[in-house]
């Protein structure tokens, strides 16, 4: 059976199961979500995500439990993908999701809208076959945050990535979106 992307319900179910397994092991997992999972779970701006960009702690035990959830629910073994770690800022801004959403054994955090926007602007990946790129997420977050100018967005970006500059593509998306919002 081909793998189906994770919609909000399946994502919640998988994370609840991960928490149940953590409780059985006598530990609490910490899971920091990024990317598509946040747009699917928190904002509802996507119907689904192919995987979960996340950091899980404790890492070794968390990965082992995630593999068990994958086997039980027909998910790919790497349905929780830690590759996002290389893109994160040392100045992270996160907030917890309500504990009752996932039950005991797991604490889930997500980036603030401003931090997620900075991450998306930094990546600013183009659309490719099978991948929509970052533009729609950037536009969504700009619409949510409603900055007054490109300078305000640049300041927000610099808060998280003080040594980086926005790409020309990111600037074009910002300018076009801000023009549409006014």
C-alpha cells in the first residue's frame, strides 16, 4: 500500500501513540515541530504533510519509539525527520501546544509565526515537481503577521538570522505580498 501523507487527524493520532509509548517507557518526550506539520496542525493552511520536520528529545529513545509508531501505522521509518536541525536559528522562539491535544508522555512545541516566517524566508525554496516550494507558506505567514513594510520583515528576519540577508526571491515575494495586503 502506498504511503499516504499525514493529515491533521493522522498526525495527531501518530503523536498521541508516540506519547503512549513514552509513558510505557516511563519518560516524557519533547518534540519541537517545524515546517509542514505546523501548517497542517496549527494553522490548517495545508491539508497534509509528507513527514514531520522535528527535533525529538531524548533523541535515541524518541527515534526508536517513532519507528515503532511507523510500523504500527504504516508510516515511513523516517516520518519524523530531524534534518531541519541544520536550518534552525540559535535565537529560536517557540510556544507549546496544549498538552491535552496529544495526551501524556509528549510535550510538543512549535515556532512562533514570526520565527516560522524567518525560517521560510531563509529557505525560500522554489516549487519543484512534487514539492510546492515555500512561497505559499511565506504568503500565508505574511498575511497572518501583517507587517507594514519590507523593512519590518527584514527586522523580523534579522532577529533570528542576524548574519544572513534575504534572497532576491524572498524580497520579491515579500514586496508582492505586501502590495496585495494593502
